[in-house]
C-alpha cells in the first residue's frame, strides 16, 4: 500500500503514533492543519505486515484533496488503498457491495475521516459504515471536532471503533444513562449525565491536539456586522413567526425546524407563503442591491479594500446573486460544480479572482486556502463542525497574517440566536477536550457547557466496559 514516505513526522504526530500503534482501534482528535492524514498514513505503514488493504472514507467533497495529500506524503498503491465518499454510502447499494467485497478479501484497516458525518445512529450511511468496520481488524477515526451538538455525537463514532469501549450495544441504553430529555419536547436534550464515565472510557483510545499546542499561527479576529432589515421585511418576519407558532407540535420537532427555515428565508430576502404543509418563497426585492443584507456585504467588501475573501452562503440563490453582483471578480464553489474541476476553481481563485463564493459543505473541508485571510459568513446555519472546518481553510500552516472572520447578522432576528448557539457549542467542545485531558483529576465543570441545558452530575452509572481492546 505504502512504499516510502516523502515527508517526516512532526513531534506531535510521533506522540500520536506512539500512543495508538499498540491498539487495534483509535481516534485522532487533531485540529485542522495539524496533520491527521500524515499520522494515519504512518499507522497504516507500521501495520503493513498485519494488513494488506485499507479503506479510507471521507466527505465526497475532499476525495481528490485526500488523494493529493496522500501522494504528497508517500508513494502508494491505489489498488490496495481505496478512498471513497462517506455520503455515497447513504444511497448506493452497488458501492456498498463493492466495498464489502474489498474489506472481506483480506486483513483490512478502515479509516473514517471527518467522522462527525456519521454521528446519527439511525442514518443509513452510519449503519453501512458500521457493518464495513466490523469486518476490519484495525479501525481509526479522524476528526478535529468530535462533537458539534452534544455528547450524543460520540456514540455512533465510537461504536464504529468498538461498542465495548463505551459499553453500550444500543443508542437507547447510552441515552438512558447519559441523556435526559424534555418531557414536553420529545427529542430535545435538557441535561447530560455521567460525562466523566465517557471521557474515562475513551481517553486511552484517543489522541488529541490543537493547533495552539503544536504550532504558532496568527490569531483569528472575529467581527460581527449588524444591519437592519427593511421595514416591510421586519413586518413579514414577525407575521411568519406568529403564524408558524400556532402550527408548532411538541410531538413533532420537525415543525420547529420548519419555522426556523421559514424565518431564515425571510431574513435572506424572500416572502414566505405557508399552506400548513409546505411553504413557498419568492423574492422580496426587485434587485439584490435593494436587500439590506447585500448592502451590508458590499459595504464590508469596500472595507476589505481589494483583499481576497471567501464568502460562505447557506442558499444557492445567494451564491448566484453575489456572483452576479461581483461579476468578473468572483468564482463559485457549490454542489453544482463537478468534482473533477473543483481544484481548478480553487486554483483560479488563487491566481485570478478576488472572491470565492461557496457553501460550507463543498468548500469547508480539505482545502488549503492560506493565501486568503478574510472569511465572510453571509448567512449561517446551526452546524458547528462545518463552521470550524470552514474557518480553518485559511487558518492553518502557511498563514502568515491575522485571519479576519466576519458574520453578517440581522438585528433582533434568528441570526443572533444561531450565532450564540455556535458559540455555546464551541464551549462544549472545549470542555470535552478538557475532560479527556484531565479525566483522572476532573476539574472541569460540565454543568457550565450550555447555560440552562447541561447540568453536571458526578455520579457514575451504566454497565462497566470490562473487556479491553488489544
């Protein structure tokens, strides 16, 4: 699989290999830019006498980037090291059969890159990957952000490694011991319990490192750009909020997400028409230049004064509208752009264009954009993992200047809630890292993770996992 290396290990990568090479399963919780790929390749090479093939699963949007990264680090045999997309396992039976035959043909190792994409226990992709992993003697997950919502994200990722680590065969038993739900709002987690039990179990099998611990990078500077929506837009916003509040069903959490989606559509500049089952939208402004959100963006771009910038959008029509406004200066990177030419788009941004207009799912993973230092979130969503990933496309090894990150926020709207939610989730992630590092002498108060949501409980419950994985 790997014949020789072109690069050497860095000190923190050596420590990761030393910790995990002696066990069959493990997790590399290494932040973006710290070299997860190179570390995983070293572990593959050191097991060359025990395995004869490797299945590397990653987000579809970065398959070519991973292949290029592997080529940069080593000389490898693509017939025995396969790289495929995680999302493809949600729908393609043919692909699953192909990969199943591959991992069954001989001693195999599976690497799940960006394992936060398999955090839903009920998802088809999660179950398919779990079945493939069960046929692989060695298993490794890679992630810079192990949780993006709460500790429930850990369950599926660690079950892919081995259910015995946490000690639960089903999510329901895990939830019974660690999650407390709101009796009035099914599916909403109000408290977590026994987190120290979980961190104690996973600590021997994971290695974590942040960029701050292993390298010096220029700081990130965050700035929030507030703007006022148009008066008619505010009136429609509150009308939609009032109308949809009456349709909320505590037994159907989807109605809450439906309301949020409608409100975000209004914020972006659309009229929303609701028939009780579906809502439809149409443009509120005759021209994007009449939309206060676009006006705020153009004003910000004037302040940046000719520097390159990445602009992340939630909606594809926002991407297209911005590209039209910045005609000749911008190139777009969305799901509509074929995989084969995405790297060409990035190269053209580096060489010729001032702006890259993108969504986080496509441009948030696997790209090296250190030549740019400005990131603008034209519209946000609730996903912390893609947010952190997208920020770090520019904040990584090779960046020599301060990185500026801007959020466009409509005052007194859901925009403010989304931004605050992302900040709280980042606090959760930092608390979990502290728990793992300090699990023998627990000084981190997990009840402070989320105000009014997570409540610390030092008791230990749940079936002890007594069998070790060696």
